């Protein structure tokens, strides 16, 4: 307890009743107990190190330029620090556990304990896994070291054509008992599966050059002959485009005659009402005839008996004579067909030479067709492929008109783009799909003006206030009249 100062006299209070004990000053006792609990939590000064109690003055070193850390270095330093979200779980108290012999129950983990298997292997598969893991990390360290030293490990030529059967003994025999399909099946089952590559990887798919020189007429100071040659090519191409457009216009728009809207509507009405008048006339005629027939029948049916509209069906069977004649006609037709075929065979024997010539001509035409198809297929191998939904079309040639040719780089008028030219080259070489510019329509968005942004006197609250004021004025006027 804290000592009482010598100059002060301790006040004596009557403690007769229980309520009088509350007047006792126990602040010194509370402070002592609080200091004791704090020492238990954080420890005493004798238990702490000098680094925790004292701070080294480095004010002299502040004048030196502080080292600027990079983002990567800051991340490494922050990774070493404990997470702030876990600081609330740390036990910072120095108070000992009041229960010395506490029964700690360890919960059994579900599944495999990989750490235990690695540290204390008990089964053969654990030892095999450790050896495989060590081999993997050894190769990984070697790859990282090679990457750090920028050393490329080139073990084989990727363009060299090697038969996989040469590396596996027993799959390639001279007698040819083992086929290639069986060798592929066996290689897959012994853990050396052969990955089949596409045929396009083994031959060129295009004859287009990686970089094609532009036409000499595109120069900023071209020769007159080259410039005229370029203009003639462009004119020829434009004429072809115009001719194609005229052909399409001739076979579509020009084939139909032009009429006025009134004439068009009249023709449509006439076409859609075709046959309606005739049907009405036929119906009227049928009704008149039916009326007359009903009048006559009503008079005749008085004396005549009832008869059905359709005649009764009779089962007429063929007689034996008719069947005999039918069989005789069939036999006669068969004999006639046999005679015709025999006569045709005799005629074909006579014209064997002409038939042989016809077969030779047909075979020659067929071989010519196969040859043309093969040439077309071979030519298509080296043409730009359709990698997307659009077909590749050669871009327009860039040209300067004679009056735009400057003759120097200062006043030249640019007509081409290097980036666009490279892009078209990649499409021509089957590296990029052909695309077209798509202009998408923007969606119509219905916009509303906030009530806080409207002009004063237009908001709903203002209108509501006006209506209330008008109602109150009308009510006051009515009261005055009364």
C-alpha cells in the first residue's frame, strides 16, 4: 500500500454501518493491484531486454539519403510480417496457465498426412515419392539456373524428321510383320505415346512471302514508267469491280419494270383477289340450280322410290378365258423383250471398235478431270485460307496521282500505313483470321432528371405545395362567403 504523506492527517470515519464502509478510500489498494496485474501480463523491467527498454538515437543518420525500396522489395518485407487479421489471435499476456496439468486433446486429421509421410516414410510408395520429388526439384533447380544464366538447353533439332520406331527396339523389323498402327498402339501402352501432329506442320501452307516489296510506283519519287504501270493496274482492277456491279444491277434491279405506287397497289389487289369473283358466281349458280332441283324433286319424290347417290359396288371376277389371255399377253411381251436384247447384243458385237473408242474417250476425259481437280487442290493449298467467317480479299493498292507526287520526303502525301500493311500480310499468311469493321448501334437509354437537379418550382414537392396552397385559399374563400 502507498504510504500516507507526513504532513496530512488521516481522516477517521465511523464504520458503524455497512454503508459507511463505502466512504473508505481504497484507491491506493486498487492502484497496487492494477500494477501487479500489468506486471503479470507484460512482465517486469528485470525480465525485459535492453532493446525493449531503450531506443537508439539515430538522428545523426537521418541526414543521409534513405534507400528507396522497389515494389517487389516492399512485398517481400510485408510477407515476412505477421498478418494483421491474425494479431487478435496472438497471446500477448505473460500470465501463466493456472491449470498446470491440462489435458490437451489432439484432433485426428482426415486424409493423408503428407508431412509425416515425407519426414518418416514407412511404406515403399512413400520412399518412391520422396525420390521422385527430389529428382523433380533437382531438375527444377537446373532449369532455373539455366534460365538465370540465359542458357537454352537444345537437346534435339525440332525440324528433324525422326521415326519413333527407331527409339523403341523391336517395333521396326525388316520383314514388316509389325504395322505402323500396331507400333503406335504398343508405344502408347508402354508409356511412350506418340503425339500425332497435323500434316500442315510438315509442309508449307502458303506461297506468300513473309515480306513482299511494294510496287516501285509507290515510291515518293517514282520513275514515270513504274508510276504508269501502277495506275494501269489500279484502273484495270476498278474496271473489273464496276463491270461486276453493272452485271449484278442488270440481272437484279433492271430486270423489273418500275411502276407508280398506285399502280403497284392496284396490281397487288387484283392478284390477291384473283378467283374470288368466279367462286362467288359459281356459288350463286349452284344455289339457283339447287333451288330449282329441290322444287322438281319435291314434286317427283312423291311417286318415285328412294335411291342412293352412288351406284352399288359389284364384285366382278375375271373369267378363266380372260386370265388365260392375260398370261398369253405377258408371255408374248417377255419373248419380245428377249428378242430385242439378243438383237442389241448382236449389234454391239458388230460395233466393238466404236465402243472401245468411246470408253477410251470417256477414260481420257475422266483423267483430264482428275488432273484439273488435283491442280486446283494443289493451288488451293498455297492460297489464303478462310480462318473465320470472312474470305480474304486483296487490299487496294495505295497510289498517288501525278499531281500529288512530291519528289521529296518533306512534301510527300502519305497514302499507306505500315501497321495496316503488316496486318494484311499476317492475314495473307494464314496467321490471323480475316475480320471486318462492325459498327454497332448504341442502345437507346431512357434518361430521367433527378428532382434535386431540376429548376426551382418544377419539382414534385413544389407542385404539391402549390396544390395545397390553392386548396387552402379556396376553402378560406368559401368560409368567407358563408
